[in-house]
C-alpha cells in the first residue's frame, strides 16, 4: 500500500480546505445557555438567598433540581420555577378585620 502526499495547490486539497472553511462558522462557539447547570452556590446568588437556604430545600425536596451523580444542579428553568413559587399576588389576599 502506497501513500500519496498531496502538495498544496492540488484540487483535492483546495476543495477540502474550502469545505472546512465553510463549516467553521457553523460550529457554535458558546454552548446553549439553557443547557448550563448552576451549582447551589451560583443558584443562591441568582436568587438572592444563602447557599444554606438552597441546600436545605434540596435535601427536603422542596425545590426542583437535577442531580448529576449525587450533586444537585439547577437549570435556568429550575431557578425560574423557584422564583415563581415565591411570587405573591396581593389581590388574592383577603382583607383583615380589626378585632
């Protein structure tokens, strides 16, 4: 079996180079932000609470999260769900009576 080494300028090499240069702009440089997973510390910083608050609620299974192995991680949708759970609609509250 013989191997032929092509010299620059040959049609095959030029065609391959052109095809690769055409593909390079299609390669995403940044991963999809929706696929990023946050640690409890990062999620706590985004939510404005302590890391302990997040960790305790994960242990009690009171907040949504994804476990990677045995480590809890939070997707953006999990953080949004935690924010939505804490939202209070003032019009839903009844009026208090003075006693």
